[in-house]
């Protein structure tokens, strides 16, 4: 009996020793696998995308495969022991020379994702050429990518099919850039610099749609198409020195159209020749050159330019839809930005002379 008891005690002691040994081994294994992968050497940054709906087991396997953690099982044990089960989706950047399991889990729980987003501001009154430069500067697209897409008939047809306000009018061969005037000026954020030009345009057009839809009934009940309203709005945008004058300027242009007069807008001539307003004054030859954008010629009497000359603001579009009713047919601005309206040509010329005599006439340097 004593021998059996002694044997039993020995077995118990052996089991205890084995259990302690296993425990110490597992503890060492667990702690070792919680360390950063390259904690004893040169680490590296590793970007990992965790897609929405990915299971904890799959996340653990993905992290181990990409050498973000040492062992997937140890990672899962850590999550259970620390009651961490709310791992968030997103793209993360880990540094496996420093980030141990605790650091990795903290990032995943806190949603400490990498922000590769690109923010671009498209300014009101600027042209497609200006917008193309913004895109080329901030993304992996080139200027040619922008202009080539604008010439892609299949792409343009897809836009005509998808957006109520885009029509066959933008396919006129005399129009310089198909989407000029249709891209709502604003600040937009995109996922990263790899965003395509097509994606950029469609994102902006979504907001153009939202803006124009506010006036859809009024536009459809007017005698002008959306294209024509955007065209007039673009001229108003370039002519107005301040927002407050826009409805009055719109009223002048509508009055001239109704009287079969040409708009006589210098900004349309500048666009016709693709000259910046600040470069120089127009020459007589340029003013008299026939061009479907140039509203200074007699052949453009009672006509709008063939298309927008810039991307107008919401205020300019509102002015084109809700012009001020008055009897003015002319306007001029001084170099301080103040606008003067006249009912006839003689009054207009007198105002110009007065501004020149008061040194308020803008001159190019």
C-alpha cells in the first residue's frame, strides 16, 4: 500500500513538473510571439488592407503571411485574453521592426488607418485647362489623360446617357472641351492619387447634378437649354467683378438677346483665342475674327457662345436662371471692381470716358 501511495505521489509530482514545464514553454512561446517580427533586426513598413467583413481568423492569417505578426494563433489568443474583437476595416501601415502584437491590435481597434486621400480644389471661373493642371499636379494622371478622355466619344456618350443635364450639344465639333462649364467648382476628396480622370469627372458631375436639379423645373420651362444656361452663367461668372452684380449683368445679356443684339462680351473673345484675361488687351483683328465663341462679331447677334467659357459658380448659375429685370443694355466695371450700368450706347460711352478721366479705367501693364 505504501508503495502504491509512493508511486502515486511520484506520478503527481511528474505531472506537476510536466504541467509547469508545458506552462512555462507556452508562456515563453506566447510572449515571444507577441514581440515585433523584426525586433532584433531591421524592420520595414508594411501596408495591409483589411476588407470589411473579414473574420478575425482571416485577419490573423493575413497579418502572419505578410510578416506583420509572428504567429496567427498567438495573435488570436491575445485578442481573447484582452477581450478585443472589434477590429476595423481599412488600409493600415505597420512597422514590423517596432509594432508588437499590442501595437498592431491597438491600430486595428482604433481604426488608425493610413490616409492616402487626395483633396483637390477646383476654383470657380477657371477653365478645363486649369482643372486639368490641378488633376495632373495632385494625381497620377497627366494633362494628356484629361484631354484625351474629353475627346473619347464613347465616354462622352456614356455621360449623356447617365446625366439628364448633359446632352448632344457638348459633342459639337466647334466646342473646345466637352465638359467645360459642367464641372461644379468645389473642393473634393478622392481615395488616393491613383484615382482616374473618369472617376474624378463622375464624382464632380454628381454634385453638378445635385445643383442643377434644384432648378430643373425652371430650366425645362424656360426657352433655353441647360447647355445654354450654363454657357450664359459662365459669361456672367467671368464678367462680374462681384457676386452682387451677377443678376444685373444677367439682365443685360437677356435684354440684348431679346433685341437680337450681340452680347459684346470681351471675355468670350479671350476664350475664343485661349488668352488669359490678365495677359493683354484684345486687338481689333481678334475682336473682328469670326468664331462661335466670340460674341463681339455681328454674326453673333442674338446668339450665345457655342458653349461655356469656364466652370461657373452656383451664384452665376442662379443669376442666369433668375436675372434682374431692368432696362439696361450696357455695363462696364472700373479698376476697383465697381460696375456701372447704362440704358444706351451713348450713356455707356460717357461712362467710359468719365472713368478714364478719373483714372479708374483698367489698363494693362
